[in-house]
C-alpha cells in the first residue's frame, strides 16, 4: 500500500491512463493531480483530478480545467472507475474547457511545473501526509481530520485558489452523467470563448506592436549611449571612410531590430513573462555590445580607409547625412539645406569620377542612391536606408 503514495505511482497513472482521455484531450498526455478523499459506494476512496498536460501556445503554458477523474481504492492499486468529462460532470458551473486558470510562465511555483525541484518535493511530502491520513481510516470510514487538513494545506501550495476549487468540489459534489443541458452550456461556453479569443488576439496583436516599437526605441537608445561612450571618442579621429562603413553596418543591426519581429519576440512580447523579457534583453544588449565593437574593428581595418579619394567621397556623404539629420531633428527644410544637399551631390559626381576600380564605384554609388531616395522620397523609418539609420543611431543630435 505504501508505494501507492509515492510520486512514481502518479507517473504510472499518467502513463497507463492517458489513452482513456484521448477523445477529449487537446494534449498528447495527461497530468494526474494529488488525490482527495471521496465517498463512493459507502466507502472512502482516492479521487484524482485529471487535466491535459499544458502545452505552450503563444508563449503561454496554460492550465485548464480537469477533463476527468480517476477513482481508486485507498489501500490497493485497483482502479474503481475512469470518469471522463464527455460522459460525467462534477462542476456544472465550469463549462469553459479552454479557460486559462493560470500559466506556468507567470506562476512557476505551481504544479504541473515539473522543472521545479521544490514543486516535486512538495508533491512527494504531500503524498506522505496523505498516507498518514489513510492509515487512520477505520471500518466506519472515519479518519484523522488534522492529518487530512495538513495534507490539503500542502497541496494548496501547489495550486492557485481559483483552481483549488476543483479539489473541494471533487470531495463532495455529485458526479452526474452529462445530459443535454450540460452539453448546451458547454457549446455556449465554447462559442463565447471563441469570440473572446478573437478579441483578445486582436488586442494582443495591437499591444505587441506597441511594445515592439517601445523595445526598438529603447534598444536604439542603449546602442546610441554605448557608441557615444565607448566608440565615438576613438571614431571621431578615424578617416571618413571608417565612419561611413561603421554607420552602414550599424544600420544593418537597426534594420534587423525593425524587421526580425519573431527573433526578438522574447524581448518585448506581452505574453512573455517579465523575467524572460528581462533576461532576453540583457542577453541581447550584451550581444549588441560585442557586435558593435567587432563592427568598429572591421571598419577600421578596411582597405579603403587609407584611400584619399574614398575618404573625400565618404566625407561628402557624411555631410549629406548630417544635413538630412538636422532637417529631421528640426522638422524644417531651408533653402540653405537644399543648396547644401545639391552641392554635395554635384561634388560626389566629380569626386567619384576619379575612381578607377569598378567595385569601389559601385559601393559608393549604392550609398549615394540610397541617400538620394531617403532625401527625395517620402519614406517611413522601415524604408529608410541602412546608412541613414546607422548614422541616426550613431550620432546624438
């Protein structure tokens, strides 16, 4: 009998009986919860709640209502009955089988978070307390209330109050066959849940987009401050081509933040726990700092950094970037800034004519064409060139 009150026995029940719940289980496996004592046929029995093993959807591992019950003899391994929720009901006021009672991301202290050693140990200790209770059961079915109260207090620690309701209900509520009335309630609950899910998904999508924009803004600010403190003092004395190349590579990093939504989802998603977001952001920032330093080193080592014409052309493009940034910052376009930009463009054509290497011409012409589009076309931030984005992040106006 003692082995029935060990954690490995719970695992055996889960493995042995998961097929009994296949028709109504959205998950592959089941979770058998700690039992309560329940009268059945005039005798005290062990009654186990069965729930679907939580699966992760949209970064949420949600625990839903029980889908059945296992009734078992208290002193032998014999099973009295398997009661599945499609045929039997003991909580007719809980019709929504999709409702989230809690998530393991937000509440890792609750069962069935099996990754927590503390949780598993609490489960084992609770079963030992239950064994002590069962040992006190007499021929009339009475048992030591104090022992049982200690047991229930221990399992209460593994579940939030709104879910522990099912344990209390299992002790005393009648278990009745599912009739038309209950089926109608469930159908209505499914329909209402589906409507709520659509509304929630729309709101979540909007909230995620807002959170993403804020995440990008804060990350760019972090990059900007790191560049200003750790790279800019050295960068300002470097040749113009090094600066231009550095801006272009920073722009690629910024563009990645803008476009790779799923890559950075754990840094901002509203369905992601605060702890996960904090950890993900710290890891991202450390990675960004390493990449920023590597990028700067690569720019310093480029062959064109020592080419006089390349530096002259790079300086023209940087002046054009600076003028564009001033216009962006002030929100004003003056005749002077227009004349300056046109002058830079004319000088660019004159200076690039001095290049003899086609590959170099193509590189600078690519930068020029991007800035031309940035200046003359009305574009969103996502459409701006990598060079322009890199400059804006690297220079604090």
